[in-house]
């Protein structure tokens, strides 16, 4: 079982310059978060941290695959991911400092950077808007056939409605 703490970087002891951190992301990582869309994945997150005098500059490289549900046939499939993200960590004790996906503000008294939440968010930002098997031939053919049958049935029912005058008048009411 992984813990959020496993993704902490104690940065205060690091020398100025670039440091490399590699994390393996597996199933149990997503159990740290409620309602994660991703449940299964095999990912590598390579982080290049550049420590500067006043800030930390991080480059995330996320690669591997996640299990998603196909939009076309609803079966699970493995989606390759290969995405890069940047994160800047600034230091301030002002309450009004604003954070975003790309900027984290830490107190000047902080010594540790927690990256679990950023890794989680970046993985979800990497997910494609269209999710499907690379080729429709890989789709669940039985399911595709069911969907086709269902669409034919729906189409026939629609035509019935148009033919039946009682339904036709109801339809007019609905459109008013
Ligand atoms: Zn499919």
C-alpha cells in the first residue's frame, strides 16, 4: 500500500541545481483519492527538479498506460500516455497568494514538497477526451452488434411514432 508521504520531496537539504526523482504509479496510488476516474495504471513519473535560490522549477514526464473504458464498446482497454507538465513552487507567507495547477505556494518555513496531489491531477489531465480502442477491430464485437441492433430498434420505434397519429399529436403538444 502506498502512502501520500511516499511522494514527498524533502527539498531543503538539496543543493541548488537539478535533481531527478522517479516514481512508479500503480493501482494502489489511486486508492489515496476518492472518486478517482483512473483505477488501474502502470505509469512512470520522472520529475526533474531544478532548485533555484527563490523557487523550485519542476518538469514532470508521465509515461506508461492507464486502463480506461472505451467510448465505442464500453470494454476496458489500455491507453498509452506520454505527457509533460511544469510546476513552479514559490515561497511566501502571505495568505492571499494564489495557487493553480502550475503554481504551488509554500510557506517559507516548509521543508517538504508533497507531490501526490499534483501527480494525481497531471495524470487526469493527460487522459484523452476521446477514449477508444486504437482500432475498432479490437473493440468488443458482440457489444458493437448489440449497439447496432439497439439503434435499429430505436429507429423502428421512432418511425412507428411518426406513423401513429395519436403519438403524432402528442409530439406536437411536446414541441409547443
Ligand atoms: Zn472498444
